[in-house]
C-alpha cells in the first residue's frame, strides 16, 4: 500500500516514517509554496534515511492567508494549522492509499481533530494515519535518541523544511524582521542527519 508522509526532515516526521515503513510503501513528501528552497533540506534527510522523496506544490494563496492570520493573531498557531490542513488535503489528492504526518499526542500545533481526519478520509478515499498520536514528547525523544542522528537548535539556525520557514519569509517580505520576531516565539527545531 502506498503512503505519502508529510515530511519536514525533523525528528517527528522521520520517526513516523520509520514506524510506518514496516506496513506501507512510504514516500516522504514535502509540501511547499515555492517561496524558498528549504525543501532541499528535507530531500537530504530523506536520502540519509533511505526513503523515496517528492515535493508537492501548495496553493500560495493559502500561505498568504496564513500570514495575514498570524499577523492579526500575533502568534503562529492558527496560520500553521491552516497550512497543515491544506497540505494534508492536497497530498491526499495524490494517487495513494494513505496519508500521514508526524503529529504527536501533545502537539499544540498542528493537531488534527477526529472530525477533520474522518472528513479527509471520506472525501479522498484514503486512510489518514498519525502513528505518533499516542506518544508524548518524552517517549518520542527517547525513541529518537535511540534511532536517529539529530541536530537541534534555535529555529532560525537549524536547517528545516517545515511550513514555518516559508511563512517567516513571506511575513518578513510583507512586514519586516520585527513582525517575524513579534509573531514567532523562540523555539528549538530538529533536523535529521541519518540513523544511528
């Protein structure tokens, strides 16, 4: 069975790929808006893990809506949630049996509601799988420490291919560096360099 996993090159989506690999033909898919070339970071991580990799184009209007929402809110949660749901919708339209992501039980954003998951499955005829949804951060970190070679650090410094990089770039273009600092709190990101 073919599965498209929304992939950032970080620890959660990489661990999800390893979990699903036993049961599916997994392709790591980085959905992006074409704003940056950050998807190349995910390509390198996928190659290091030995998984097939593809990119998937998203509707740039959704990115612009998300940036406006983040500016109005003063925080990124709702904008990133909108983008993730759009990415799952878009990737579910591919010729696959299932779509998946690396969301964990305790993620604040993105998070997929049961209603959204069921609707996605019904409308696209795919299974939506969130293999880490039963795992909290501590459990994920222990599994990652045992299996993956990971770089971690401040979001601005660690290579990544999640939605945040492109949304930051659009926000910076529209409103400058101060707006980016106002909307995005400092936090750590991860980037997978391979397995242990």
